[in-house]
């Protein structure tokens, strides 16, 4: 299922547009992060995508069909939406609230069956919220309510899941549960779209990113080429560095804000060309599904591969691949980041810096 926005523009009555000519597309298995400062229209964008608000111009489509022309019941069989959690006055118990998500799957006069209740139980276990069973939604915290709303959306078994700042009210553990759940769903073929205030979450999880700039415009593409230090400064008015954190399994990217800078009228688009580097990637994984996805990426970036060696290691039931690449640093970093988002795959990279002559003479540094 392909969800697209084509030249979408929106502004509230009597005000100038807050979104201008927004275009992007997502397909099965995509995890799209939408970023931007407060007030740039991230939530408004989601509401326009789903038809809660009408675009002034442009449209949202599912497989080329305008969402506004689709029957609502059909639309909500495909798309589920998780709003920002607010304090609830609902008298529903948590499992009853989640069961409401099955509404689009039931007939008009049908009652929930045993299958529906089992789906609710399975989702509560998946999201680690079985401890909330029997509690009223009005008596749980905002973070707990956020988890219940996500569970309600998943109960509809959608093909596309849209979430408005799903991690904002959660502690570290529940943030990881939500992020892991989105990654797992995308890995299973679902399309997930989420607004976030955390650029690092986009870098670690999303394969696509849409960055709003506060003047109605946006930049869309592969996450590693959109969430850059230059674009963060131009969009958020904050100077930041993107650093790497080493763990035993992999190298993670983090975004650290340094100081406030004046805002600009536009985002600087990613450079198309940059200096070429040599990189060595060490990759470990265990399941065959990961092997297929890795081979797909290797084929996509085959023009940069100058050496490849693989071997199984039965002692730990893992397979090891060492990959040597030569190409633009932005493309090599993008490949590394895309590999790191694959579930069950660990990757570490060493890059060389310096010109080709220095490298040939053995004078190089890693970073």
C-alpha cells in the first residue's frame, strides 16, 4: 500500500499557509519520521494526510486514489491514527478502550467475538501493558494512556499506522517499547509514520524523513541525508553535532544540541557530491530474513563494493560479513545507517579520511 501526498498546501482561514507544496510517498515497510520545530505544522500535516482537514490544494492518496473519495470504513480498515495522549475522562477500562479499535473490523450489528478479545490480549502483551488490565483510562497516567491508544490503533490491524509524537510522554523504557514496536511492524511490512521531537530517534529508526522548516516548506528523502547538522541548524535554529556512540554490538548515532542560532528562511538541501572515502563494515546477523534484506542493500550499493567476505560462526549461531566500500561518505553512511535499522543485525563501520594518494601511501586516519 502506497501513501502519497502530492503538492499539499494548507492554512487556517484568514491566515497564511503553514504548509506549502508538501510532497512525499511511503510504501510497505517504510518508517517515516516527521521533524520540525514547534508550530511548524507537524500535527496539522497528519490531520491533512488523513482528511481530518482539507488541503487548500494538493491531495493525499492511497495507491493513487484520493483519500477524500474513499468510504470512511474502508479508509479506517487501512489506516490507524494515534493522537497525542491527553488526560482522559473515559469510563472505559483499558482493555475496553483497546477493543474499540476493532470497530472497523466488525459489522454494524456485530458483537466482538473471542477472536477480538484474544487480539486485545496479544497486543497488551506485545506492548507490555498487561498490568493496566482492569484499570479505568481516567485513572492511569498520560504515558500509560499513550500506550493504550497505541494498542487501540494496532487492534484495527491496519496497513498504515500514523502516530503523533508517540514517545513524548513516555519514560525511557516505554519509549524503547514504542520504537521497537514501530521497527518490528515496519519489518513485517507495515507503513509507520510518526511525528517526533527527537532527531536521534529518526536517525536510529526511520529509513525516510520529512523535515519542516517553519516557512511552509519541507525536505524529504533518506533519513541520513535529511537529518544532518546543517539542516538541523537551518530548521530548528540550533547548532548541533551528530556523534557516534560505540556499544558492544554496534555504532549508534546521536544528536547533541550545542547552542541556539538564528533561524533561516530555508533548509539547505543535501549535497549531491562529496569527497570519496574508504569504509570497512563488519556485520553480524543470525536469521535468513536478514540475509535477504542485506543482499538487497548490497545490490543497491554494489557500485561502491570493492570487497566482500562472509562466513558462518556456529559457536554463536551467527553469520559474519566484512564489506569494503569506496565512495562518497554520505552514501556510505546512509548504507551503514540503513543496515543498522534492520532488526537482528549489528554493524560497525570504520571510515578513512584523506585523499586517495594519502590512503595509498598508508597515511590515513579512522573516525
